[in-house]
C-alpha cells in the first residue's frame, strides 16, 4: 500500500517539524516512543521520509538502522 505509507511519511515529516519548533540546545526528542533522538537523527529521518515520498522507497540511501529504523517501523514506513 504505497499510498498509505506515503501518508505515514508525510505524518512523520509533520511530527518532526513540530519537534524542531520546540528545540533548544539541550533537547533530545521522542517520536512514537523511540527516545533520545538527536537533531541529527531528526534530520536523517526527514531525509528518509522525503526520499520515500519522492521515490516510494529508500533508493540511494543506506539501510536504516538503530533508532532511525525503529521510528520508521513505528510509522509503518516500509519499502515495498
């Protein structure tokens, strides 16, 4: 269901933007229960979500691992 996953990727981008708006230098972030995400993690997640929206997959990117992969799974963003 690429359409559903695309909407999930768009939701992830929206959630990231909300977190960034409340950012301060000492912030660590939580998305869908995945804790201790850094600003760099949020930027990486934006890249994965943008790429998924444009291509329907993670073409040209490394396989997501660790907390990045956990967030993508929680948002049900998977490669078809």
